[in-house]
């Protein structure tokens, strides 16, 4: 839970007022906030947001990420410079008006990813950012630090997916399975164990739209539903709540589900793409959209 609280603090800071010094009369200063916590030696996806002193996110900018590794003597070892990709994760939040009408409010989360960042060993890394906004102006941007661990907490790429026997719509009502504000969805028709037995690639997402600590779960689940629809059912998508819903609803406490614990999740949300061999082919901590997951499935032959 310590890691979860750390991620929550980071994301809250990015969404609210930031403690970054503003430059009076100059181009606004933006700060980068990494939106994941678990990085490992090898290729990584580094996701982050850019926000100014008022908490306003910088969208659709051109961003170059220059990575360095901190040496024991405090010096910096240059690694690589990677262009970041601007991405959007969209969700809909139903809102009931006093007149009884139900409207869906668009919930958009914008983020950047530096994909394929090769991090050679565990330790502390810095990401320096070169940013040009959508109007073509260079803006000041402060980078961020992050740590690379030795081994994954959550199930890692190449590891077998746990044969989780999560409940499905054949076992319980939709309300008992999901906190998503819809009547039902196609993400609860199979268990992980059942999907593994089929021997086909599939996707499993751990997220809680109503009780998300990181405030990122709603758009992620909506994006996975959109990915499922884009494939017209050619891949199984599974949504599992990371918190015990009955306790969250009735007592206001967040208790990790056995399913989430089985996958070793240190935070939420998490999305895993599992190959036909039953091993994790790709994993995404925090924000992820349909395009990223569809690309991971396409690499496995699912189009």
C-alpha cells in the first residue's frame, strides 16, 4: 500500500495545484509527473503527464525524453533520447440531472509515453524533457526521477499468467462484479483460467471505476470496452475489480481482492496482454488506451 499511496500523491499533485515555482512574465513552466511506479531492467514504457503551476495539463505537445542514469558518485551516464507519444484515454461518466435525465460526461485523460526505453540495470534514473507545444513554441519543462527495481511485483512480461478463477456473469450479477456505471458490459464473460484454457491471446484489466485511488480506472475500463468492440469479439477482454466491492460500498474501506493479490499488484489500474502460450506479452501500469492494447494484440496476430 505504500507504493499505492506514493502513486496517488503523484497523480493528485498533477491534477491539483502544483508546488512548482512559476516564472513571472515568462513562458509557463511545466513539470513532468511519471504515472507508473514499477520499472525493470530492459525495455520499458515510461508514461507521464505535463502540468503547470495551476494544474493545467499540457496536451498534444512534441516531447523528447533524454534519459540518464545516476552513477554512485552522483554523475550522470547518458543513455538515449526518445520521442514521446501523446495519447488520450477517454471514458464516459453518467450524470443524473434533477429533471431525471441522464447525460454522459466525457472523461478524458491525456498522457505521454516514451516506448522502448532501454534501462540497463536497477538504480535511479532521470528524464530530461524537451518540449514544443502545439503552437510550435518551446516551453520550459522540468523532468522527473524514477527508480528501476531488480524484479517485478506485478506479474512480469514473459511470466505465466496466474490461472485466476474470477467470477463471471454466469456466477453473479453485474453489480457484484463491477463498479462501472453501466448496466452490463462484455468484459465479464470469462475467467482468466477459462481464457488460458482456450489457448488464445486475451486481455485482463484490474481497475475500479468507482473506487479508484489513482483516479485513472474509469477511462481505462472504457478504453478496454472500446478495444473489445473494435475487434468485434476476436479477443477476450476481462475486467476484474482490485478492491472487494461489498466492503468498499458498505464500509468505505479498500481491501485488495484475492485476484489482485494473485497478480501481485502494487497499484491500480493494471492491464495485461496474455499470449496464446499463457505468458504475459505486454503489461501497462496506469493509463493505457485502446490503441496501445490493440497494437500489443496485433503483435500476437489478433487484428
